[in-house]
């Protein structure tokens, strides 16, 4: 917290990040050459697909929304020393819960949205509750338990969708939600909806919470110096549990917004990889919610651009996953190469 | 009862052995890194990339051995990247591992599209699977039970032989001792003049070797094909096993047999008309339950305390009887 506010540390972090970006992009270029494509064409196509015109920019923002909200979920976890890799699963359950409220109940307009979102949040928090309990009570590694929970969540929602709530005669998807549960759209030409604003508000609120609230400070301390926090009279277990629950709740919210705002129904594989993208965005921003806005926008642009990439070139859209992974690897290596003593003292992402 | 006897029979044991092998190989690989004190969540990616390159290699070279070698080489490259970043650059293990998993997923799909022009899966196209080993005389000796020990692909034998081999390595060789020291007490290793970096590199590469074999077995063993994300969480299950087994080879074997059984049982149940999505979730649920139930630290406090007091009572008791004896003998 303290080092992040010092300009010296910030400059060093930013130059390090920029250098890592360059290394990752050049490695990505090598891989693009390997698959017989021109890196310049690929990158310009990506940019064109992301920012070509107003519609494309809206598309980018549409992709950014779930990544941003999932990124905030990851940020909350990272700050409290918890690696919530299960955001993907929470997203799926949240999405399903919102869709279920959306098509199964008839409620007045605004209330319907609120109830659906509330259920999504609850579903996300409930899904992380068991791993969270074992993490704080018995120290069971939360990375592995939440990853395994992801697989179960995906299969479970598929089961719900196909065996219990399948739309008659349709694809593997639920009936569409009632129009009363739709999230308001921002523009007429895009499905971009109020979810983006919710995400931005959430990012600022989370940042303010960690910056000014004493509970936020307690969470940061539990994450970075648990012994100090315990000595200061904080119930480390309780805070850790709360952090994971909050993280899961936001993950569920992301799913709810995706369902109510974009698809208006739940379908198998409705939001592939958004949870992981959010986690990567949060890692790249080093756990800062405001920074996550920028990194989420970047990843959203990559995703939106990859759609055009698949149309205009022979390259697969998964090439952006490769670029994302390379960036994370380059950043994790901390290429600024600080002195050894420096490193042992404060290791990057030693959450 | 009839249903039970059709589910539980020799074929189920054979299926269990088959499904156990890949997860056993990858978990034994992870045992090296676990013992050396590295938390390796990147097993999944190493397996996946090996599975892809094994298929690719077998098409290029026209032989299953060539595929195996190229697959293992790809896993070794991933293991090396993991080692360089985690050991030399001291990056966060979880971040690097997850990023490598994502990289493996993206790379296999991109390369598949670039080389074969398809998405989803590679089938046929001259993939050569691993041959089956028939032990001579097994059929004469055991009759219908011969399939329990004969007719598997070679990597299954490798997997099960590797278990006692690893026990020997950890217990009887210098390398095994070094790996354990580096993992348990790095300070002591440093004081003894053991190069922590070198030992951890060796452990990470040995892990890559076994994970590569596991991946090659997935795509060249019983099914000769590659599908998108075909490792489907096996690597993560292996990590779960490693957490509650602490990397001990026999316990790893026990854990892997449990998952192999859950896996083959779930395949079996699918044919009985249970909803496939729920049945497919069974292995993950078993892994998760086992992780929660068996995690070393997860033992309830009262059991831990009982064991501790019993140990104390047992260790103090003989000491008490010895002390009065000793002076009387001397006098």
C-alpha cells in the first residue's frame, strides 16, 4: 500500500510493466510467425476489430464489462491474501441464478432486476463458501479447491440447463428471461448496458474502500502481514472468510450482469474464460481496482479484436490467450531485475 | 445385485488401472516438485502441451516413439520456463503456473488451427498410437484374469513401476535426499553446500518428464486423438492429491487409484442412463471431497491433539523406565 503510493515505486512498476509488455508482444510476434501469419497484420486487425468504429468500441466495452467485474472480484481476494481462481465457477452459477429468476418469476420491472442480481450475488458467494470455510478453518489450499469447484460449477449449470430447464426445441439454453429483468442498454446500436457503469462504480468503490475504510486497511494487512494483523487484534480467519465471500459475490454479480444485460438467457458455455481473464487483469494491475479498469479494457479490446481476427485472417482467436499468458509470464518475471536483497524482502504477488 | 455385479467386475479394475495411469504419472512428477518445496500448479499445462506435441510428433515421424519423445520435449520446455521464472526470477509459483496453463490451452488451439485448419480435435491423419504390451504366458497362467496384468500400453507399466522407484530415489539416493532437504529445510541445505537452485531445477525438469509421459499417454494411449483442453483438470486433480499426500509416492498411488476408480466408475454409470453432466462431475467432486477431508492440516484439532499426546506418552514412557536402570547397572 505504502510503496504503491510513492512516485518512485510507481515509476519503477510502470517501466517494469511496459518492458514486460514489450517482451511479451515480441514473443507473441514470434509465435504468430510460427503459425504462418504476419504479426503486423494480426496486431492491426486486432486494433481495428477493437476500435474501428463506434460499434466496435461498444463491442470492446461490452467484452470489458465482465472482465472488469471479475477482475474486481480477483482484486478483493488478492488484497486479502486469497487466490480466488474459482471466479469462473461463481460467474457461471451467478449467471444461471439470474437467468432462473429472470424467466421463472414475474415481478415489476426494477424489482425484478434487483432480485435477479441479488440471487446471482448470493449464488456466487454460496459457491465459494465451502472452499472458503476450509481455507480459513483448516488451511486447505484455496487455489486447487476453487479450480476443481470451477469444473463442477460448469457441469452443474450445464445439467440444470439441459436436463431441468431446457427451452423446448431450442439449443442447450434456458427459456429467455422476461423483458422486465433486462438491464437498460446504453446505446441503440449495441448490447452495451448499464453493467459497465456498475463495474466502474464497483472499481472506484472498492479502491476507496481499501484506501480509506479501516476495514479495508484491515483486509490489506491480513493479506500482506497476517501476523501483524493478528497482533493488532484483527480476527484473521473471519476477515479471510469475508474476503473470499465478497470475492465470490462479485464473481456471481459478473455472471448475473452478463445474463441480464447481454444474453437474456443462460446457455452452456455462455461466458467462456471471463473469470480467468479477470484474474489475469487483476494480477497485471497488481491487485489495484483502478488499475484493473485499464487492464480489463486492454483484455476486452483483445477479445473484441479477436472476433475480427478470426474473420479476416486464418489465425485462431485463441492467439490472444497466448498473448495474455505471455504478458503475465513476462510481468511475473519482474524484468526490472531489482537486487536480490530487494526481492527477498518484497516479492511480487506474495499475497 | 445384478446391476452391481455388472458394474463391479474385472473390466472395472482394468478400466481403473487404465484411467489411473496418466494421473499417476503426472502426480508422481509433481511429487518431485512438492518434495523440493515448489507448489506446481502448472502440471495441467505441461500435460496438455505434451499431449498435443505427442500427436504432432507421431504424425511427423510416423512412429509412436517419435511422438512420445517430442511430446516429452514440449513438456520439458514448459517445465524449464516454469523453473526459470519461479526459481531464478523468483516469480510467484501460482501466477506462473496458471499463466502456463492458459498458454498451453491457447497455444494448442492456435497451432491446431494453423497446422490442421480445424478447431476441436485431431483424429486419424496418421497418428500412431502406442503399442500394447502382451506379457508372454500371462494368458496360460491366469486365463480370463490375464487382462489384469497384460495388454496395457507401456506407459501404464512405467507409471506403476515408477512408484517404488520414486520411493527408492527418495530413500536411498543422494539426489532424493537432496530434494527432500531442499524442500524441508532449505537453510540446512544451504549450510551443507547443496545448491538449492540446481536441485530445484532438477526436480522441476523431472516433473516435466513425467508430466510429458502422462500427456503422451493421454493422446497416444488408448485413444489416439487430441481434443481441445483434453487434460480436463487431471493436472489439477494431481495437485489436489499432492497436497494431501505431501508427495509421498505410496500415498500418491492411493490417491490416484481413488480417482482412477471414480473416473472409470463415472464412465460406467454413464452407460446406465445417469445424466452425463452430473456423472462427469463425479471425479472432480471426489477430488474436492478428498482434498477437504484428507488435507494434512485439515485433521480436526481433537484428533491431532490426541495423536500428539499419545506420541508424547509413548516417547516418555520408555525413557522413564530406562533412567532408573542406567545408574543401577553402572554401580
